[in-house]
C-alpha cells in the first residue's frame, strides 16, 4: 500500500515535469491562464486525474469523486512539502559579490 502510494507520487511528479517541458501544454496553460509553474496547482490536477485513472485512493471508505479529489489534494501537498524541503537543504544558491556586475 505505502510502496504503491510512493510510486504514485513519484510518477505524478515526473508527469508534472514532462507537462512543464511539453510546448503545447505550456501554450494551452498560458491561453487559459493556468499557473503551470505552481506545484500545488498543477499537482492537484495531475494527482486527481491520476487517482481516477489508477484507482489509487488514501481514504478508508470510498466515495466516488470525493476520494479522488482528497487523494489529489493531499498528495499534491505532501509532494510539495517534500520538494520544498529537499530544495531548501540541497539547492545551490549563487551569491554575486560584485556590486557592478
């Protein structure tokens, strides 16, 4: 159960990365004013649709649409918190010391 959820979250994050790199998806997002760079916004929709397709839910009792929406929202938030923490710890920040450049 937990391994399946981790695979679900990892594949969703990979799908989000591919959506951001796919030019037609970027053009469509710009046309409808969808914030494609927002991990929470894009993640909610990617994980909700993926939950519907894969029947992956995190709720005990199944309520047809509500369970998928809850799974998408919680998974998007969990992945966002994990990635934000990862970036805080391991991202390399470049500091310019030249005031003229």
